[in-house]
């Protein structure tokens, strides 16, 4: 019985570790959407930049993030996918029909600051 438990424990530890190691962070940059062109009434940098891990088609967000809309744009700037991400959601599975390189945009509900980066599916 002890041998089976040890085998099960080591197997699950190895599998979990392998899944975690294959996830990679998605580097994001800050953008500002300011149609007025005047002096900004917002800070030069946001309070925080969201942290996202990508593991294949699964995106994992840090807990307690802001509400935002996620958009994926193809290489020509066409909108390929969009979804709303409430602050309570930490995992999103992208459609299996997507493949290639996409620009990812995170558009918060409020303010003119947004986040963008590149992912490969």
C-alpha cells in the first residue's frame, strides 16, 4: 500500500511539475489611447501590468486583476477573437481554430491605458 501511494504521489508531482514548466509568461507592454493629444490626467505608468501565463491554448491570469476585454488580432490587424474577462476569472481557453502569431490586447473597463503583447498558438 505504501508503495502504491509513493508511486501515485511521485507521478502526480512529476505531471504537475511538467505542466507548470511548459507554461510561459506573456510579456506585455503599456499603451495609451489618448484621442485628445493634450496633457494626460492619468499617471505615466499604470499601478500594475497584468501577468499572464500561456500553456498552449490556455491563458492563466493572476488573481485579483481588473475587468478587461481580451482581443486577439492577426498579422493584418484583423480581430480574430474577443472575450470579456471579469476580475473573478483566472483561466481562459482559446478556440482550437486559432493558430499562428497574434497580437494580444487587454482593454480595461476604465481609463485610457491598455496592455498589448504577442502570443503564438
